[in-house]
């Protein structure tokens, strides 16, 4: 689907992150409709999401998010309902609607979009300010408590939704609102204006993408300012610890991530956007160092991010408890967004590997198989006598919504825009990063991908159209020891082959069960192993065992096997090791919130 940008006068097929032609990136993302998923594993999840999105509209109504905007718009009377950041859930949902419309146009989606957009537009103040809860509760207290008010955060999600909307539908109504918001922020904050930052990053990513859509350099400059201003303790002036807000160390000087996990990865993703657009290699190098340290010392086997329930935060290096893992679903989404931007900038396959791990495990565990219930937190162990700790506790099972409902609409927009993470192009060819049945089109090149991934490791790519020979690059995950391309051994990274129209290539990724041990400094799982197969992490769930899961042990020498079970959990491949049967981690708690564990103590 294409849409003509009212600001640039060009036809746009761009997806969520679309670097300009001036950006210094190694790879360029494909546009809307240029990568499609036509069946298989992810198509099933996207199909479930098509019913979740209209349900999300109802949840937003029931929770009062839309009511707040109506009150700010003068359409209704009353007091604001819910958290200070309630508007952001509406905007993430609107973004999901936009990407879903690009995927599968439907009048129902367009009607929902227009209705909500009209309410948002009417709620906006004359000078461009927009935050319904602040406008209703504290009309004269704008930006008085930036660490907690989430005013820039809400603005960021509004801008992201507006960019998605104009790219997917050509409708400029929300973009007009977003430009006024951004202009208001640029008039208020900056080097020679108010020197301050919001407690929750996301505005940085949003402003860069708005610049990419409008061409207005002020938006890129403000994004740069917000990135550079953080890390100088501005939050301390409000009496708060800057660590939680990623405000202790400047982004250029940081060597790791710390504090609130979602805040940290959103900030890093925005900084990567700034680095790409400005050709700032020093900033990009600093972000690469931080990403590597996060993966090595602060990331769960599932790709989950955030070790502490306390303040939803990263812990110290190797502080990765299993039963108290927070691993918020939104953090996995933010991790994917950061990794994608680093992949575009560098072309390094390790970022695509990270995306795969996060998507299949840390992200997908946050969603029920039905697509309508969610986990906020994603531990790697659930004890038989676990106490239900608030409405976010896994002891309750997945929930249809939360008082703090950031995760559900975040999941929706991620699934609706999932095709954007599949493939890229450069001057010499096409790169496939994630595998799903579908088509990929880049210029005159059209590819058809056939695979049953992640259950089977065979990926067949057919070149249906090409006006000249090109280089096809296929990612070989680091776990895929023994992979072959057309029968020849290939190592991890990207396997590259010259192809022309009519060619068919076959990548074969071995799917043997792997026994994994953790770094010896991870005290929580010393003496334990986990089982993996392909991109999936596996878990032992009580429904498959007579012995209490809490008491299970595994013989690391026991032979492992796998078998596909179309009758189980919507169709999954199970793994057996001795007397143990394990299911994919993402599928746990779909038979009730029963005991579960990923890391299993060994018998020796």
C-alpha cells in the first residue's frame, strides 16, 4: 500500500523506522507491502491480533482512556481516570490500527482510526500542548513533574501513531496534531530554552521519525538535544535518583544499560536513530558497547530484559533470578526496536539474532495463543506455591488488560508491523533476517520464501523476478552449528550467494535440541541447564509431569528428542529429555497458570 506524504509530496511506503537517504546506514528497510507474511507461525499470531485490536478499542473505552480525551476536548464532563500516561495507550493502539490497515485494509479499522483521531485533535490545546490527564487534572501545571508526568512520553507515542497513520492510509489528521505537538516542544525545550528531560524516553525515536516524514530539521535537532541532555542528573533537581531514569551517565559515556528497563532501551533506540541520521559514529559505537554488555550480562536466555520487580529495572551484571524475573513484555519490544536500528546502521547479524530471540521468547510469552490476553512480566520459573503479587503477577495467568496497560497495545502494534523486521536491501542485493513464509520485493527483485520455521529449519527462497544478478544474504543464527546453503557448510552471520531470476536456494538450519548452561556468575541457575531447539527456548510445565515441577531434575547425559504435536497448544514441537517433556516457553500458561521452569537442576 502506498500513501502520498502531504509534507514531502512523495509517495510513501515506509514502515516504522525509515532512515532518510542522508542517513548513514548499512541496510535499508523495505516498505509497506514489500515484505509479507502469508502463512505459518507468525501469520497465526497476526490473525489472532486482528481480533485483539477491536477488543483493544473496547478496553480503552472501559478503562476511561478515551473518556479522558473527550473531557479534555469538551465532549464530556468529569474527572480524569487512570494513570497520568493514559493517553499513550490510545496512541499505541492507534499505531496498531494503522499498521494493521496497511496489512489488511478494512473499513472497520478506518472508522475506528478516524473516530479516535477526531477526539485527539479536539483535545489539543491551541498552542499545541496535549496531555488529557494533565489538562483535566492540572491545567496550570504543565511540565511541573517531568520525571513522572510522562508528558513527552505520551507525545512520543502520539507522534509515532501519526507517522504510521499517514504512511499507511494517507490521512493527515493525526499528523497535523503531531506536528503541532512537536513544534510546541521545540519552542519550549532545547539548548537555549528550558533545559530538561522527561522521565520516560520515547520522544527521541518519535521526533527522528517525524523528521524523516516531514523533513523539518527542528525535530531531529530536538531529538538530538533530548539524547545529549540525559545523563547529567537533571532528574536530581526533582529529588529523584537519576539511575532509574537513565540520567546518571551521559549516553556517549555509558558502557551498559541501567535503571528502568523499558526507559533504558527506548532511550538507546532513539539515540541509534539520532546517530544514523547525523552520521555520528562515536555515538553509535557507544551504543554498540552498551548493547553487547546488555546481552552478555543483563539479558535472560529468553531475551527478557529487566531482572527486578523493584522499579521494573535492570539489575547488576549477571543478576538474573528466574522466579523473580520481571522481563516486562514492553522491554522485549523495546529491545527489538533498539536491535533493529543497530542492525540497519551496521549490518551486523548479531542484532538480527537478538531480535529473533526476543521475538520468539521474551516477547511472545507475553501473549496468549488466543491473542487476547497478556503477561506484563515474564519470569522463567513459576513456583507451585507462588503468591499473586498484584495484578501483573503470573500467578493470575494472563490478563485481558491492566491498570497500567502499556503492554497490550504495544503487543498489538508490534504484531501489526512485524513484516518490517523481515528483510532489507542495500546497493547490491537483499538480506533476509527473519524467516516466515511470504514474499519479499525490493525494486525489480521479487522473492518467495517457503518455510515451516521455527518448527523446521529448511528455508527455501525462489527468485521470481530480477532484472540483474544480485547478492542474496541469508542469516545463519549463531546457534545453527552445521548449517548448509545448497548443501555447502556455512558459518554464522550471513550466507551470501549470487542469484538470478528463476534460481532457488535452500538454507538448512539444524534443529537438534541444544543443552545450554549459563555463565558461571549467574548464581540463580548454577548447576542447572536449559533446553533450546532452533530459535525457541523450552520450559517444563506441570501439565506434562506427575512429579512437581519444583522437584524436577535432568540428566545432562540423557538423550534428547523432539516431535511435533499438532494436537497440543495449537500445534507445537515438544522436546523430551529422559522422563521430561518440555514445551516452547512462549506457550506456557495457556493451560492455566501452572508451575513452570526453564532452568532445570542437573542430577550430577
